[in-house]
C-alpha cells in the first residue's frame, strides 16, 4: 500500500463518514491517510492484532472465514458503504477473519489507537457505527439462510450485483477459483452458474474478466437477499 501524500482517497466517498456531522467528519479525516489498496493484498489473517482500520472509497474488500476442513467462505464484502476493523467498535483488538482486497482502489486508513480515541470522544461516530454493527449482524444471519437454501446461480447473481455496486463499474475481475472460495462451492458449480448467466446474456465472462450486460436481468436472476440486504442498510443507516 502506498500512502497518498496529498491525504486524499479519490473517486468516491465513504458513506459511513460522509453521513457524520461535518465537524466530526473533518476530525476523523484529519487523522486518516489516503492509501491505494492492491487487488489480492492481504490486510489481516485470523489471530492478527488489528493495527489499522480502513474506510474504503473506491476499493472493496472480502472477509473470509476459514473453517478447518474447507478453504473458506466469504462472510462479508465491504466497499464504500462500510469499514474494515469492526471488532474495535466492541473493544476487541484481535480479528478472527481473513481479510483481503478484492477490488483495487483508494481507501482511508487510520491507526487503531486513533480510531479508538475518536470512537471514545465522538458520540455521532459511535452511534453510527453501533447502527452499522446492527446491520452487519442482521446481514450475517441472512447470509446463513442464503447459503443454505438458495441455488448457486441465484447466489452468484447476487454476488455479482454486490460487487458491481462496490466496484462502481460494470466491469471487474474475479477467477472461477476465487468465486468458488467466496461462495463456498466447487469450481464446477461456479462454471455452470456463470455459463447459465452468460447464456441468458446477463453477463460476459472470459478468463476472469466479468462485464455485467443486463443489470435488471441479473437482479431478476438473483435471490431476494440482494434487495433485502440493501434495504436494511438504507433503513438503518441511509
């Protein structure tokens, strides 16, 4: 990660921060530095001490839980609607999740000490992040049901929509191997699902490069968890 000497994180705002009162927002950003996250970069491994928090602006990050008998399962995809380092909100300084950059781009980075101090002093920040935690807990419950009951094709469509939202683009890169990891299925299942979406001319997929061709159609192919998760965020934090 290369710090941005101009202390900016260009392209998009972080929605958690921009919703704060201007004074609180300026206070937070004065203690942040702009960084450029690189795709594939590992931010943390299970058991690591949380030394920094991140507020993505134009980047997005996957959080994966690694069960002992499986490669892992994505439990959260975070873009400019959220933050990385949420255990610190509850006073926990150790992460149990593997966190890596899914989409390259800018983010705000803040030391854990600075964040904890800002959380202690800032009522508006603390209140907003507590509401964010409530959203995450409810979305996690929804994800469990989605993984258990919904077909791979519908789950893949949902994931592609979520990624499109966070990439702020119709085009992004992800391999079959990584999709299998993120969705918790075999690679052959991802191949069949992606081929079915491509046959319906909803996406174009070639060697990891994905282009969303028909977003309304992709929304129709996705399970209802996509709209429900976004509606919950807007209801609590919008």
